[in-house]
């Protein structure tokens, strides 16, 4: 939570002409988006998260991370954001088709996506397509959520299309 607070401060300092800076002096990443996941059952508010650029293990420890092989959120193609199932992306367990996800880009422009698919896949046999005819957002986390040990090849993949 402390890291998300520092990332939020870096995000708030950004202007349309100057993208967000590193959230702490030694960081080799920066926030590229603010993400709102729908409120889970029993929660009154949407889950707000800041997305870091680059999906390294180090970045994933601090929050969801954008896979640099994919397009930026809102661009034509598939934007892939990954996160840990037991922290930042634990809220993915409650998502279902037709739920809406919002994302804010550096110019403080909000984009709404609607979930079209939620599935568990075996990452050894399933590949996420990076091309798409329109703007698509794919959120990925490990599965199952209640596993006591890391690892395994199962992933929860949430796909949403821009409205």
C-alpha cells in the first residue's frame, strides 16, 4: 500500500507535457495509468490501482504492471496488464462479463472498457494475442486465488473491449 501511495504521488505530479516521474529515487519505472476495477460484493467503492510500466517481478511487487510488448491502454490493439493474485489483482476474482473497468491515461483522459470474457487458462498452452482490431484491455493474474504456494501454469485472464 505504501508503494501505491508513492506511485499515486508521482502520478499526481504529472502534467500533459511531462509524463509521470519515477515514484522513488531508485525506481526504474513510472506510472503510466490509473485503473479502477468494479466494486466487489460487499465493497462500496471501486478498487483504484496505479499501473507501472514494465512487467518485471520487481514492478509487480509494487502494483499492476503493463507488459511493454503490448500497446498502451486505449490504443488499437491489446494492452496487457499483469498483477499478483494475492495483492493488487485479488479483486479480479469477482469480475464477470459486462462489468466495466475504467483506466485513466497520463493526460487524465478516462477510457471505459466492458468485460467480454473471464477465463482460466493454462499458460503453457494459451497465448494472449497482442493484435486486435479495436482497443482491448487484458488483465492477467495467477490462479487459483487461494493457493498457498506460488507457481503453476494456471492464469485468470480478463478481456475487456473499449466502449
